[in-house]
């Protein structure tokens, strides 16, 4: 199974949230896709408890761009950590290199951030890293490769996205580098996710 590369607005409408970022098309049509779904008075079929849990997992997978095996492996890792499984899972997702590149404002979206990493534009602790799924540890230093600092996608993204928004990242604009201070607390992560539903889903398997 390959990553989803189809229309993002359609998926955002499915979940009722702009999970891929600001989307003007989504704002115009905030109802599920399909010719009969525009009516606000239409009664929808009740979704089962399992369906609600599965939907939440799919939403998170789409949001962070993971395949099922990657997602399950990360959940298993979260389960072995101290603390709440769901919160650990979200914390690990936020610690991924591609997500951190996105949070820093070096890319306009997570898929774009993943591409920057895959194309060797990002350094981790002074070394080129092309593994988007790398889990950063506190103290890790990210930077843009010298020859990549003039890339239009990076310049444009930095010009439109605030880079000092997240407390677990320390950004140095002049050097185009950042320090990953610590794994974020769940309350600091802005995504609207009910991670407990995912825990309940996996507890049944």
C-alpha cells in the first residue's frame, strides 16, 4: 500500500476537519463528500463504536502520513513506555523528523517536509539524514543543509509560518537551525485528536 496522494480536501471533508492544514475548498464545503451530503437536514446512519474508533485512527494516520505497519509499530513502542499509551503515541508522532521540520515552518505541509528530508536537505546533529520517520531525542539539533538554504520552498514557507510557536523547539533563524529541547506535553499539541479511541481500538486486537 502506497501513501495517499489523492485529493486532500476530499479526505478533510470525510473527517470534518482540515487535517492537512488550511484549505479554502474545505471551508466552502464542510460536509462529507458525495452528491447527497450537502443537506444539513439529512439524517446519517449511526456509526458503531468500532467505526468511531477506526475513524479516529485513520484520521491520525492521514494527518501524520503513516502507513498501518508504521503506525502499529509506533503504538507498540508507546505501549512499552511509562505513562498513558495514547499520550505517548501522540508524543512520538510529534517527535518524528518530518513532523518537526513541518513544525519549524521549513515546509508548508508534512508531505512537503517528508520530501525535504528524503531529498537530503536536512541535517541532524551535523549529519545528513534522509529518514523522515527518525524519532528525535532531547538535545538533537536540526539544520538546513548549506546548499539548500536558498530553496524557494523553504524560503516561502519560513516567510509565511511562525517558527517560535512551539515551546519544545528552539529556532535560530540566522543559522536556519533548531534544537529539539524535549518531547512535547500532550496539552501543547494543537491537533484535535481523541487518542483514547485508538487505545480502545487496539486493545480489542
